[in-house]
């Protein structure tokens, strides 16, 4: 039995190539020279990351002629302020990325995508929404023109279209139909009422 085991070992050694023997010999001192590494256990003293705390900021704004004071998370947009804190839901949340224009309002007379600007950036500003355009129960001329020219279908984009059109006329840059189309290109009407919208704006431009 002993001789058989010896013969098997000898046969196995005979089948081992010279390259395998050299590689095995080199691995031994390499393994002996490598330092042992002990992984430290996580310290119980390290605090777990916590969510960032955003302290509220005092903001004062005039909205549709009424002075209002707010205490807001600094991440609050004008759009969310109007809809969630003032209950002025005429301003619509469409894409929420500044691409459709449904949320357009007037800030200090300039048309602005309210979904892209934070309320804290406009301390003391005057904001006009579609609800603030009418006066004493009478529709603003642009609102009336939209009705007269049937310049809406589903109506979702209409508040932004009207506010943008009012701002466009105040800017005084539109002189032609092509100017109107270009300067209103940031307001998308998925129903496709563009020709009627242009007609409504042209009517009010002729009155101003």
C-alpha cells in the first residue's frame, strides 16, 4: 500500500511541468512577504447621515395688488407658492421644466415661467396672475379678445398664454404677425389654437 502511494506521488510529480514548479516556488516567498491586513469594524461613534434641514425664510410679495407675507422653504417656487399657499390655481403646472409656458405670470411687469424661479429671489416684487388681470368685474382686454376669437380649446394653457400676451404687448417689441409668433413661441398650445391666439393679440395690439 505504501509503495503504491509513493508510485502515485512520483507519477504526479513527473507530470508536473517545469513552468508550474517555478510558479509554485515563486508564490511561496511572495505570500510570506505580504503583510496581514485586519479590517476595522465600523465605529459606533460615527453618526449616520441625516437629511438636510431647510430653515424657512420670510418673504414679502404683492400678489394681484395685495401685500402678503410668507414663511417659506427656500426651495418653494413662485408656481407652488401661488397654487399651494395662496390658492390661486389659475396658474397651471404643465411640464414643470420651463418648456411649455402654462405657468407664465407677470413679475414686476415681466413675463416669467413661475416654475423656474424661487419665491425667495423676488422679495418685494409685484406678481400678477391671470386672476389679477380683470378689474372691477370687467375682463382684461386680452382676456376678452381670447373669448371673442375662440383662442382656446381645452383651456389648460390659456392662463399662461394670456399673461404672456399681456407681457408681450408691454414689451413693445412685436410689430408683425411673425413677431407675435416668435415672441409667443415659449407658450405651447397642444390643441393647436395658434392662429386664434395670434388674432386675439393682434386685436389688442391695435387697441393699444
